C-alpha cells in the first residue's frame, strides 16, 4: 500500500479537476475531472449490466473495444442517462474536448457521468470546465474528489509490486456511496498502472479481480445505469509486456486484486448513511456460485443490515437470506458465527447475547456462515442500514 | 365486499384465538389461533420458495398434498425455523393438538408459525393455548389479530359472489408487514370459502390469483422461510362441485382474484413503517414476464420507495429500476407518469415539479411506465420507505 497513493502514483499519469457548476456550489467542490497518461495505454473496462445504460457507458464501450485508451474524462452531478441522441452527442463531445486538449484521438478517451438521471448536461459549463482543468502529477486526489456524489470522503489508494527487478504501481480512484443497498448505486472505479500489460491479459485480470471485489458489494443485476470500472496500463516503468504466460502475470494479478478489494471495502464502508463495514464470509458451499450468491444476499439484505445497525444478534436473518439466495444449505451441518461468537451448529446454540451484541457493535462486523455442503467459499462486503440512509434518499433531487 | 367480512364470513367456518404468552405481553394481545370448518374441505396452498423452509411449511406441504384439510392452527411470536427435528416435532404436535380438539385427523390440519427464527417454541404454552381456544362463527377477527407480528392492524376481508342461484362467500385473514422491502417478510394469507370446489381447480385458481396479487408484492426469490397461502373450500352452501369447466368457475376465480388483490393492497399499505401505498403499473411490455419483473422491481426499489417517501419526483429511479429488472425497454418509445403528471415521453418532458411532488404526497401513489415494446401489462404494489422501517428492524429481538 502506498501512503497517500492515488491514480497518479503510477508513473506517467497526470490528473486534475475543477468546479464547473454542475453540482450545487459548496466550498472546495469539484465536478469535472480529467485523468491522462503521457503515452498510449492498454485499456480494459467493465460496465453496468443494466438494460438502461447511460450515454457515457455506451460511448466508453465503443472506445475501449480496441483495448487502447489514453485518458478518462468524468463529471459528477448529472448522470447523462435517458437523454436520447442529445445525451449521446454530449458524451461524445466530452471525449472530443478532452482529446483536443490532450492532442489524442477522441476514440482514446473514456467518459463517465454520475448524478441525477434525466437532466440535461449543461454543456457550456462542461466545456468551460474541461478547458480550465490543469493536469498535475499529483492530481489523483482532486480527481477522486471530483467524481464524488453522496460519498462522504474521496476513495483513493495505490499499491506497489516488484517483478523482474522493476517496481510497478497500481492506483485507484473510486466513488460509490449508494452501496448500503446496492441496487442503483452508481459505482466508478478508475485504475492506472505503469506496468506494460497485454490488453487481453489486462481484460481477464480485471474481470477476475472485480468478480472477487467490486462484484461482491453489488448483487448481479443490481447495477446502476452508469457503473464503470476501467484500467489504463501505460507501461511507463518499462520492461517486457506482461501477458498471461509472463513471469510477472501472477504478481500483477495479485496487486490488482489487492487494489480492487481495498476499493470494495472503502465503498462498502462509506455506504450512504453507513456507520459500520460488514464483511460476510460464506464457507462450505456446494459451488462457487452458491458461495457468492449467499454472501451477496446476506450482505445486501435490509433485515441483516438493520439488525447489525441495532447491534441485534438476530442471526436467523442470515439463514433467511441464504434461503432467499437459492444457495444449497444443509441445516443439520450448518454453522453460524457473529464475529467470534458461534450461535448455530446444526441447531441454535446457547450463547452469550451480550457478547454477540458486542460483536455487532464494532466498526468492522464479521458475519460467517458454513453452509455444510462442500468446500467452496466467498466473501462479500456491505454496511449497516441507518435512518440516515432514508433521509439521504428521500430528497436527493429536491 | 362484505362489510366487516373475515375468514368466518363463509358458512360453516369457526375461529378463535387466545394469548398464550409467546409474544411479549400487551393489552388485548393474541398469539395462538385456530380456524376450522364443520366439515371436510378441498384445500390448496402455496408456500415460500426459500431453500430454508420452516418446519410448519414442511408439515403443511405434506398435509395439503392430498387436496384435503379441515383446519389451520397458527402461532405468532416465534417462527419455528432452523430448529431441526425438535422443530418438526413441534409443528406436528400443533397439528395433533388441534386435530384432537376438533376430532379430525392430524393430516387434515395445516400449521403456520411466524416471528423470530432460531428460538424454540414454548410448547407448554402452545398446548395450553390450543386447549383454551374457543371457536366462534364470528371468530375471524380474533384469528386475524392473533397472526400479526409487526403489523399495525389486522387484515381481514370477505366478498360474496352469486352463481346458479346460490350466494357464496370467500373470506381472508392475512399478515405481512415486513413488506416494505419484500425480502424476508413472512406473509400469511388464509382463505375460506363455502363454495364446493374441485381440489385441482382450487389449486389452479389459487395459483392464478396469487400470481397477480400476493406475488406482485414480493420479488420472486424474496420470500421468507414461512410464507404460506392456503384456502379451504367446505361447500357448506351446497350446489355442484365447481371445476374448471363448471359454469361458476369464472365467477369463483374472479371473486378469489378480488380477495387476493384486496389482501395484497392491505399488506403493502401496512408495510413496516409505511405511510403510503404505491401502485406500479407497467404497460407496453414485450412479455408478461417483462411486465411483472419491471413492476416488481420498481415497487421493491429502496431508491424509489425513499423518493416517494420524500415526495421527490426523481423519476429517473423508475428507469434505473426497469434497467435493473432486465425487462426490455425502448427508451425512445417509453413513457413515464407520476400519478397524472407525465414526465418522460422518449425524452424528459418539461413538467410542473410541484404538481409532480403533489402526486407523491397522496396516500395512494400511482407510478406508471410504458416500456414501448409491446402489449403486455402488470401491476405491483409496495409502500414508501421511512426511517421508521429502520427503527423497527434494528431491534426486533432485543
């Protein structure tokens, strides 16, 4: 982990952001951001599986198809979704403006927008904003602040990994926040690395890392119109291109995995209104799919989240969530723990209710269940559900 | 609709309830209830699709398999789930106790338990309670009160329908309440009729009615460990047995449909913490499955529910929910209305925000969307999400 690391920790990346007036004004607010590499990059990205995709998602899908990109332009405040041809034109124009500023092709720019749906982007402000952005080798934190919506803090981190005598970095900037109930949270995670990575391997490594991390804070079809994860690999540190058979492949994949899990935990912890991070470990599953489904369903369950909020050791809700997930469970062989306190072993155990409640009182709550059916396991992350969640979402546009 | 109607409105049914001490004490509380016909009945039932089923569900499935039953015994306060062989023995004993009291076979008694999971039923209290129950021809309201958990009011109704010169009734007692977010709500709906109905037709008519009503307040696999819908048809009013080809089949099915929709609306309106009933109408869907999925996903979305709570005309969340449901939508041909105010017609419309907000201020809020893809339609029901929902669920067991 690099202290104070960000998307500009890897060599050859610069970033910057300005306040263009898309978000309502506020001290230190930023809402248009640009991230750029000083040379072409291998690129890979994953997008929302929603059948209603925002215009920026459609344009970015097109631009990343060739496995190459060099910059990412983002605004927060308005999501540019459901705006028809106008929305597509605006997303393309954002790419063109960033491209002209950087002297690259518009097709090498990815674009993201997050915020309210069904409002028109004020393009005069966006144009002015992009023109005013200054790019800096330490601009990663400004970039992370600019992409926030209801996030209470920017999410940025970076790690180093060594291989073949070289010292590479991977950096991340992310936003989430509607994650307390994953449906419709808009999640952005932008990643950079100075390692030289083959585009096909980059895509596969990204998918694997995201499946164990960002996809474990969001139930499958519970994705917003705008969810985007993208990585740019510019190779600025030099060395041979890393593909799946390269000696550095495992080190790169492990570092990417570490970054993505770190981001997932940050996103879950800063869920709207959240006071606690919940980690759900499912073991003893008959299949990997069962393990994931059970872990995600528990972590997403409002009844589990509210019980954790109230320090209520109502562990029956974990079994209910497993039942709802469709995962196979053999109740006679199943085990359930709240933190270190076991509460079920084929049948309910006598346990110290105060000790169990204290397990839920921590800032990081661990819920663990053995389904008693096999050897597969998975981990998911969520947060507690608080009255503040309802307050935040009751008057988002007004 | 029969004024003040209940499960004892149809001829030949009696019911009663007592306070046995399973729920925490409170004025006028009841927690063990019995419903019985004075003669054998055709019976049909539908149960939770959860992979973790309560013992009462497993026993009732066994008892209804022959299409016959004569009584239903229920307790509230403890759900008798995840209790292993002990739980099965307790559910069987509840049937046996009711059967002995009524002079019928245990296999002709259905059983339901609702409340906390993973706690042992205090059988001495249950035995004493069942022994003390007095059955009355107007006991339907006591029965409905006894099956409540966090419900704020009992749910009971009955309708009449005439056919072939006879006057039949269908009655209902239901409980729900965790319906604000459908997952894990335990829903009971017990139905009675004095019409003579063929068991196969009864099963099919029940499934059709439930698919359009109770299943439209609950996302498919979002069912609790204990959900139960059961109907007893005792034929006390006489006449020929009604099967699918009988002249009265359509009248019976229509009346059953009316009762189930009435119950669905009652359950949604009394969702935990709810202040408003939300009705979601989806039109223009490419398939019936799409229409149902879109309507259910909108009605279950926390972001839609919180927006309605805050009278916030944030209609973009409806499009997000449709996208998440996987239903096909043609945005260029789609239309969205909040009550009578249209806000989207292929693109966002200029609309009066105050008027739209006022549409959400009603006790019954109508959300309507045309997917622009075909001729199929569906209706779902939900309720707004309030801070009170979180409060209720943060300290359920403590």
